[in-house]
C-alpha cells in the first residue's frame, strides 16, 4: 500500500493534542518551539516541535500518533532526507512554518475474514501485494471443508472479485479487516480476456526520458547514453512492452537474464499486474510470474524516482537535478542499481551481464530495460495510450524472510556483514540501512545469507552523505578474514570505471574520483588490519555538520595540489595524506 492510501482529513484540526507539541510550564508554547506541517497522501498535519528535538524523537512522536502505526518512515525537507536520526531539527535548517514530506511504510499484511453461505467462517492474514487467486488458494488449503478452487466465487460488499484483483485494491478505505464471502459458482466461467486497448509504441530516445524524469529541467550529463540497441524478447503486439536496454552491441545477455526477462514477460502476458511496493520514496514494482503466485523481479522506473516528475509519493520536484542524497542525480538511480551489480564482481575478475557468475556481496542480477504497462504510475488525466515507455532497472526478486531491521544483528554471520561492508565502502553508499539488506535463511540447514538491495544512491559525487547502518553492529569490529583481504587486494578502481563504460555508463569525473578514493581507503585500511568499523568511521560523518575524515583529507589534498595539476597528481597527494593519517592510528 502506498503512502497515498493513508486516510487523513485534509487538515488535522485538533492538532493542539498532537504528541509533537512542546507546551511550557507557564501554559504557553516554549520559545524554542516551532510549528511545522507534515504532508502525507495529500493531507496536511500541523505539528509543534522543539528546534533541539532529534530527528529520531520527531519520528517517534509521529509513530505514537494514532493512525501512524508504521514500520518505518522517512522525512524529507527541502529536497533532502532527514536521515541522521541523532541530528537536531535545527541542524537541517527546519524553521517555523516549514513543510516536511512524510513517507510511510504501512503494514504489509491485511486481516481477512472468510465465510460461506452455510455459515462457516475463519480468519487469516495475507500479504497486501497478493491477488484474489492467491487468496482462493489459501482458502482451498485450509482443510475446513471449503469448496475446491475451481468452484469458488469470492465476493466483497456484494462485488464479485476477479482472480487478478489485488488485496491492496480491495481495501483502499483502510479497513482493519476485509470480509469476504465464498460461494459455489453458478456457472462455468471461461470467457477470454478482452484486449480493449490498442497501444501505439512510440520510439523514445534515452535523453528525452532523462529530461522527463526531472520535469524537463536540463542539467549536465556525462553522456550516460548516446544511443542504445534494444534487443526484443519476442514480437510485442501486446498492451504492454518489455525489452532489455543494451547500449554496447558487444554485450550479450547471460542465461540468467534471459530467464529473468522471460519470466517477467510471461507474467505480464498472463495479465498479472505489476504491484507497486509500499516501501521506499520512489516507484518500485513487483513483477509476477505467469502463475501470479510469486514475484520474479522488481522494476524501478527513472521517472518515478524520488523528486522525479512522476514520483508516486508526492515528493517535491528537484530544482537543480540533485537527488535526495548529496552528490546524486535524479534519473540516474536505475543506472546506479545496475552499476552496483556489475561492480559486485567475484574474486576472479570482471563481472558483466554477459556472465552468470555469483558476485562477492550478492547483489541480485540487475539490468536496464524499457517497459510499458497500464499498472505503472502516471499523473491523472494521462490516458494509457499516450503514456510514454518507461526506462528503469529490472532486478531479480530474491526470496527472503524479512530485512535486517526485522531482527537483531547478532544473528548475522560475520562474513555476511563484512561482504556488504566491502561493497558499501567501495561504492561510498549514501543509503545503507537495515531495511535494504534482505535476510535469506536456508530451509535445510538454517544458514543465513544477507542480500544487499537498493543501490540508487551509491557512487555519489561526494562523501557528504555516506551512511552505513552496519557500522555499529558487533561484526563491524571484527577484522576482515584473510580471504576477504585477498579479495580487497584484487580490486582495481580504474578497471571498474572501464567496466561501467563498457556497459554504457561513462562515470562522471566527480563520481569516478570518489570511487578511486574509496577503493584506495579500503585497500590501505585492509592492508593495515583495520576493521570495517575503523574504515567506515573514516568515511561517515559523526554529525550532520562535521566533515568526515575522508572529506578533510580530500580538502587538504586540494589545498596542497598546484593549480592545473593532473588528476593522477591529485590522487597521489590524497594517497600520501591518507597514509600519514592511517599510520598514526592506534591499531
């Protein structure tokens, strides 16, 4: 369920009782109290906070307020996420009368009661992303004398529910429980699916898509893609489109990607709708297989990224092209997702979408695609036949038992945490939190594997927003194993930059510099026996306003480098200063 589904009045009138108030002992508002406005799903809620309140405390007050029992939330102000929970409200420049955008993740489970015309009744919970066909399967497996699947008709409020209808669509009015009636079919339903939409596929250049993603505003791009070659899976005379986006004709899809595309295509062909995720600040869609019983991939369009023109969460449009995180650009998140997969190569060398080789950190297979479907988000009034083809990343869906935020970090194997730390340090990830690390538990031996996802904010232009949740896990204070150190020694950032170029993304010079320096830091730190915690602390700011050690080193190198010096000379200066700093640490 999306944030737009939250049921609130346009303006919450009784806001004086809102738990965000700061009432002084003398019966008046504290002089440090400021009035802010939260926007969520088109509604506006006034809220009083203290300038000295931490972001974490503000989020806690929101969560305690009735109607906001949510698993996690994001606050966005002036185009930037208020991500550092320990920082104060005033550190982000929030003033009296400012508007903050609230992005919520609601519960993924919906309570359902089912009864028959004979009076049999029982209750269960089902994932909101599932469809009616899946609910029927659950009913048939109860063993309580319900009808066979083929004989069932399911009704809600007198309306018969089609098999492809999503649970999320049925409960749009946010009922705590939805009530379904099951009865024996009065007829054999075998009518074919009507295709009443004839779609004209309009060719679109990539640069036009990028311009659309930021509402037509122009900003400099380092020739991300000048032309592309689209390799069709099969003739597409359908009301949907799915094609891989291949820039370099030398790139040939591996069997894993061919199967991924085939499974995703099969689901769309059977009429299984893309299911928009209830998580995140942008549009992400779970793509179903042909049976409609499981997900096979996740599609993230560039025009639905946070602060892009078609963002479904109602975030403000970007003004200068910069994304929610410092040093990232709106419309490039999908490329960063693919880049994280490509650069997560194994110990033996390069990685590409030509290879099925398992990566070091386990980033799921990801590639760029073109996709069109009426289930994606478009502004109201834009009829489907005129909607543009969406470009974005398609990532393999990974089976999991939740994310790291759902359980304590002590359960995670040290090597699993270390592999993600290596990836995040290399790519200077600006958005690594426990919610975007999935947990997979082997059904046979119970072995836990961690799966890193959501890399739209890696490879930034600066180190300013680097954040790693694993930094404070106990595993981060354990030195790297000899095998991990060996892998780190084999890394070559120059070759990584060439590898991305081979796949169609010529990394902007600022991003390339960050990758070179972060890889340099990782290699030097591992060589000296530093833990992930020690290396990560060098990259991450302790407070919002205090520069990190690596930022200070970069600034010192800039001051020490003569004007007109080459990039190689600058990097040598960084290396020298970094050596001096690391040698002075007490290990």
